[in-house]
């Protein structure tokens, strides 16, 4: 899975298979996003989780991430090598998600509109 963003309009594309050339938006190549590479507060951006009763409960940040029109988490992804579950978020939502959990899931991604992509490995 790869995530691309348009630096002009903010479109985000989740590419499940990467078998072609770079994506374009607004007349320019979209930027491939790398997780945990932006200089920002880890305690507000790294997803944290709890597994209980067959569910995984995720929140973004040990200190809850802000959710305003200017600064928010736009989605949370629970991922394995073969499947993904996504929760789309909007400003003023809580930066949380709950999914049915199977042991094959090994990563949680969160995307901040200002500070890019963050990932936590499930152990």
C-alpha cells in the first residue's frame, strides 16, 4: 500500500498495487508520502491502540490530536499485508476508530492534514 497526496489541492490517493507510473493531479505528479518523517509532536500523531473483546480501539495520539478545520486527522487505516479497513474523519470528529480485530493486522496509519502520515506497528 502506498499513499500519495497532491500538494496543490490536497487530494489523497491510496494505491493498493503500484504497477504503473506516478499518479498526477492538478497537472503535476502526486507526492508519495512516507510515514513518521515530518518533524511534529509524536505524542499527538502516533496512533495508540487497545485490543479487547475481538475489537481494536484506536486513538490518534497519547495526547489527543486536535480536530479543527485547520488541523485534523483525515483518516485512520488498520492494515495487514492483504487487507485494509479505513475510517474517514472530518474536522470536529474525535480522532478515534474501532474495528473488528484479527491477528493478521500489523499496522495502524493516521493521516494529519498538516503533518502527513504516521504509523504504529501492532505488537
